[in-house]
């Protein structure tokens, strides 16, 4: 249990009521390209006021793609959050190997890397989400990482699995994230043993006037496949089947399978109990929890800063199972280091990711930038011993399914998200998932 203090930073009550009482949500917290967790994190807005001219100038500067430093022998591209830490480690590497290094900030790492790689102006190493992998491999812009079996054994099993495509390892992981149950311990002192117990406790609090919603998670009028996945997967269902080597099979879409439909029926039940609601988008979810108007929020670690901005006692638990044995399985997101196929110095790039990124010291430094569970087991153990939140997030992510890293996933997010929103809104689960399956299969085949 953690008690947080500080100034309350939440959406105004007036805006909340407008959102919660009937208007369609326009918040889309899932990146159609697949980096859903990061997009959800980015939807918590907090911009400072400034003149329109200044804002326009900042926007123009922020979207400009980096240009490879021709004087550097090892170039790394990352976002602005991790760049300062990476700069220190890259400089240390440069001193050790007698080379010049440069860490450059890309504001749209995924697209800017693809664009630069196509004209041989990209970096040697790029840092980003694991679910970009299939597209990168398809485009021929990343190389397998030559990682020894001993080094592979240093990482958590799930994080290493996320780096693989067609049986090969294409990156070195450093952080993981997944959904969990965030609980207001003043309202709900004990973790619910089942989802039914969660709903019952939440309803009792609503009936007593101590809460407005039994539970909140992102749905919105357009849906959110990322937040819906734990239910769809609870009975062995999901999105894709697997091929012989254990990878995702884009030709085997299982959205209309009996198992996935059974999970969707649980979503329909949760909607009947008002535990899922199409009027709950990302900011509404955060506001309801931060105002103490709901005991439970199923969300990710990116929501904790907002919780810590309110005087809330909270705990983090795994998403509870259903009484009949259904076990929600959230997606696992992994951040990792890729080696570019067009690297000007591939040997140095392989050396950096294998000898530096695999160390506990560097993984701990990167943890300080993102506050996500480290992928390196020893670093995770070190952090978990000192930070109860990280220990709890790691427990919530045990058994999580790495988000599919195949290009076909781009065809899934919008149709599946909308289907789950419609189910929460009252549509028949079997009929709606069957229609979504047809649309997704058609999109993949184009």
C-alpha cells in the first residue's frame, strides 16, 4: 500500500460531468500503429500556456526529424526522455572504444527511423517499442542481435520473447509494462479475489453513495482494443493464433473464436453492471479515480503520476480472475534497443547493445527515466526490493502476453476497438466479433 500526497491535478468537475453524462468520447488512447501503452500514457495532457506564435514555433521544431551526425561513429536515436541517460552511457562507450558517439532525439522515432533508413541516413541503433518489430523486419531496416544464450538467460522470459520474430532475436529489452488493477485502499481495503467480488464491492459503494462507478477503465465510444484485450483473452481467446515456431500467425485470426466470444460476453456482463461504460475515456477514467469516485481502475503505470497528484491511498494488484476460471491476460509492452541494418558501424552497434544495455547499471539508469519494471532480471529484483509499486507491476504482468509484433496488427486496432465499444453499448458479442473478424481479415489481405 502506498500513500501519496501533493497537489491534486485532475480534470475539472464540469468537464468530467460533460464527458460522463452522455457526450460521445473522441479520446483515442490506442495508437492504430500498435504502441498502445505509450499512447495511453501520452494522453494525460499538461501543457503550459503560451502565445500562439510560441506554440507554433515549438510544434515546428518538435516534429523535425534528426539528421545523422556525420562526425559520429556510433549514432543512437531515442525519445527526449531517455536521451540524457543514453548520452552518458554512449560517451562512456566512446571513451572505452576510442570513438565519437552521438545520441539524437527523434520526436516520432518509429516513422522518422523508417524514413531515414530508406535513404541510408538513419542511426546505428534505435530505441523503441517491441511491437514495431514486424514492420521493421518487413521493411528490412533492422538486423538480428547476436546475443549469446548466457546473456539471453539474464532477462525475464516474457521480455525476451517480445524481441523475437521468425525465431530470431532482434533487440535487447530494457523495460516492460502492462495493465493492472489500481485500488483505492480507503474505499476497498482488500484486493478482490475475483472479478465478481470486485463488481459486488464496487456496487455496494455506489449504492451507499460512497462512489459513482464500481470500476473504471478506458472504453470510449470508439473502443480501446488494448484495454479490452484482458477480457477477450480470459478464456484462451485473443487476436491471432500461433505458428509452428510460436510466433503470431497473421493468417489465423481468432477474434470470432468461441474462446474470444466467451471473453466478450464477460465484457457485456461488466457493462450490465456498469463496470464498463462507453462514456469512460482516458481523462474521465483518471479524474474519477483521482477524485475518489470509484474504488477500482484497470490501467497501466502511466496513470500513477496522476494518482500521486491526489491525496489517495492506493495499491496495485493483478487483474482478478472470474469465478468460473477465466483469467484476464493483459498485453505486455516491451521497450528495446534495435540495431539498424543500415548501420554504418554494425560491429560497434552490436557491441554496445550486448555489452552495455545488458548490464544492471545501465538498466537501472534507464529505469529512473521511465519508472517501468526493468527487463533484466537482476535489475528488476534490485528495484522491486526498494519500490513496492514496481514489485506490484511486475506481479501484475506475470504471464502477460507480449503484444503482437507482426505488421498485421495494424489492421486490428480500430475494428476490434469499435467492436468492443459496441458490445459494451449492448451489441451481441458473437455477431459483433464475427463482423470485426471479417473486416480485419479483409484488411490484412489488402
